[in-house]
C-alpha cells in the first residue's frame, strides 16, 4: 500500500511540471528567440533566485553530498564551504555586472554571445569553441541527473533504473520543449521549494523521533570522522581535500546555466532581491544536506560503508522511508523523495536549454544559416535539446560512467576551468582582449581534462594520483594563460573600451528610470 502512495506522489509531481510547460506553451505561442532562451529578460527576483539555486543544486545535494559526508566524515564539508563562498561571490560581484554588461553587449542572450559581443568580434572561433565545450560538458552533467532518477525509481518503486531514466528524460524533454526558459525557471521555482521543504523536514524529524541509545557510533569505525582534516593530520591528503573542496566554489564563475539566470533578471531592484533570497536559500540547503549526512551516519552506522560503491547515495532515501513508511504517511514520504527528482530535473532542464540555446545562437546562426528566422531558431534549439538528452541518456546507462558525484565533478570542473577566468576577466579587466579569452577558455578546458585522467583517477591515473580536484589547476592555468596572452597581444580597440566603460552608465540610467 505504501508503494502506491509513493507512486501517487511522484505522479502529482510530474503533472505539476508538465502543467507548467503546457501553460507557458499556450501563453507564449508567438515567443521569439529571446523569449524562449532567456524569458524576454523579464524574470522577477524571487523566481530567478530559486531557479538559479535549483538549477545549481542537482541530485548530488540530496544524494552525493550527504553520501560523501556519511562515508568519509566532516572533512568533506570543505565542498560545502567552497560552494558557499563561490555562490556568495557570484551573486554579489558577478550577477549584477554580468546582467548590465549583457544588455550593453548588443543584448546578448547566451554566454558565448556575451563574450563575442564583449570584444565586438566577428570571428566565430570563440562562439564555436564555447558551444562545443557546452555540448560535451552538458551531456555529462545531464547524465548525472538521469542517473539519480534511475537510482531513485529503482530503490523506491522497484522500477528498472533504465525505465526510470527514460521516464525522467521524457518528462524533462516535454516541458522544456513546450515552455522554454519561462517553463524551466518556474518549474525550478517549485522544485526549489520542494527541495527546501525536504531538507528542512527530514533530518530534524529524524533527530526528534530517534532514540539516541539506538544510534550507531561512527567514531568506533572512523576516529577522524568528526575532524575537518580528513586524515586526522595536516598531510597532503587533508590539504588536497581542503583545496579541492574550496576549489568547487570557482565553478560558479563559469557555470552557463546559472549565469544566464543572472542575465534574465528584469531590473536592478529585482537583482537585489534575488541576491538576498539566493544566498539565504543556498545556506539553508547546503547546511541541511550536510546535516543529513551526519545524522544518517549516526542513525545507520556502517550500513552502507562496505556495500557496493554508490550505496551511500541512498542515505537520504533510507531516512525518509524510516520516517514516512506507514499508511498515509507514505504520501508525504513520496513528496519528500520527489525532492530528489526535483533536484535532478531542475538541473537537467537548465543544462539542456543552455546547451541548445548555445548551439542554435552560436553555431547554427553564425556558421550554418546566418539569416535564420526566429521560428527556425526555436526548432533548431528544440532539436538540440532532444539530441543532447539522448546522448546524456546513453552516458547514464553506461556502467562505467562513475555514478552521480563523479559525473557532476567532471562537468563542474570543465565549466569552471574553461569559462570562470574568461567571465571574471571580461567583467572586471578593461584591457582584456579576444585572443586572451579564446586562449584561456581552451587552456582551462584542456588542462582540466588532462589533469583528471593523468592525476585524479586514483589507481587508473595515467601518471600519479594527487587527489587534487582538476578544477583548481584548470582554473589557475587558464587564468594565467588568458592574462599573459592578453598582455602580449594588441590592446582592445577604442570601441571595445567604450563598451566596457558604458556599463557603469547602464546602472545610473536604470536607477533614474
């Protein structure tokens, strides 16, 4: 009987997101390229903040992060700290300036378009390079979300994980194709609320109803469990964990599906609202996800420690089913578990839209058919959504893909290393030029990939396992190359410098309006 209640909860959730897609499809039948890919740059602060947060926090925040803390201890909290620092800096420093700059840069609607317009570049190399990296990284990133959905469907409903992935893929495809950016943002808003409710309710109720005497003692199994130094001493293992954890925060400066949320906000006033809501939402989510891992280890002990790799991702699911497992409570449990689907879908839909908009605007319209109409661009974008989703599904079905956390780590590193330095330098360095941007993006991408295989795959490493997250060296080397190439090549034209200087005027004009 409990399973039927859980199925009903999942059914209600799917109807909600499909309904949002249909609503925006009927409301915006005549939407153009800017409406479909950026919501007409008219998003209110509340929805934009929740959408940015939900598209950022994929299923790893409910499965991967609690699982890592459950398995390895408090030393993994450096990931949470790094992400917190990164998102606060991104909201305060990057978001408002990127929005203003994108408007001034010929009303850019994608990150590659912004970078090209920033330098008044007619050469399509930058756009094409960005779009190719987008498609590669988003296929990997979306695969992690589908993997999470497959795991959830198998564990909770007993459905074959392949079938679960296909169901999730079809639902995501339908509402993304129908409603575009508006549908994605509004579904992200509801999904963000579900995630917030689940992470606020589950660990707190678990602590309230659990007899402390029945809890396991993790210190017996891992004496360093509660130490911020994962190895218990200040050695390379602890240092690499700290650097890698903090390095996750660098990813926010180059994450396209988050950056476009900043660009979509309608005004300076709404931006300030988004900054406050976005930061507060993030703090609560990450803190409670960390608490899930700690409480789960206390409650479950070593249940998943010696099992098959990846079983630790089931900690949140196990806690929910322990609390809401009787009669009608299973309906509430199903809603709590749907938070995992919400986290997965809210990230996947954003990634699909970002990759399709980049392909349509930055490859198709610049190199294949320059005079493409808005209607044609919409259909090209929709076809791109379907293709990326299919490729992601095949990656997720591959047993060697590495699981949820491994897929997220790879994609996050690629984006952060490739685009983080270029975005920061574009926004805050007047002298930065086109050649520096291209060089930095390609270098960051290549270094992150090479480091992952050469130094960061444990026993499978080509050379030596350092355990240092590939985002860190990729970002640092990409930044250095971008700066050096800029300094040793021709300075930007007066037109580019005037564009940079005009961004401050954009603020004054909005405040006076």
